[in-house]
């Protein structure tokens, strides 16, 4: 065998070893790709129901938010109306709400002081004298009588 033939045989041998290594490497890559495809298929089968549930939950949340927005707009309108009414009647309501308990407390205090004075035997003392712009209300008189008297004076 000549040197040229030996080089050709060694080159063929090296090429066949390289080709065998390439085939083994490609077979391993092919096996890895098959495993990867199987994992992707499993992942898709697991995530499809989750995605469907996510879409359903998102639709429900969107519907709930729309309902809440509608309710909030309605509440805003009601609140605006209530504020307008409250501004219109605030003085009257405050007067009505606080005057009745205040009158009752003042009447109770006055009645108690009168009762204590009578028990001690002291004469009645008037602390508020009626003037041109003041009236003395007798708390023993029913409210209906006081209202009738006021109406008569206005007329």
C-alpha cells in the first residue's frame, strides 16, 4: 500500500467515525425533540381547561364590574338628590331634631326646680319676663294649643 492509499483509507475511516458520531448525536436530538413534543402536548392538555376557566372568570368579573358601575352611577344620582334635599331642609331638620329634646330637657329642669321650690315652701320666681319680642311658653299646655294660638296671632 502506498502512502496515498493509506491516507485515503485513514480519511475514509475518520469520515465514517465522524459520520457515526453525527448519527448518534442526531438520534439523541431526535429523542429529545420527541420528549419535548410530548411535554408540550401534556402542557396544552392541562392548560386548556385552565384557560377556559380563566376566560369564564374574566367574563363574570367584567359582568360584575359593569353591574357595580351601574349601581354606583345610580347611587351617585341618589346621593346628589339627597344632598340637594338635605341642603334645602337642613335648617328645618336640625331645628326639629334638636328642639324637641332641648325643650323636653328644659321643661324637665324647670319642672324639677319648681317641684323642689314647692317642697321647700319657696314662692314661685319667674326668671324670664315676657317682653315685646318674647313669649313665655307654659310647658303644661299641650302643643296643639300652642300651635293654634300662634296661628291665630299670625292671621
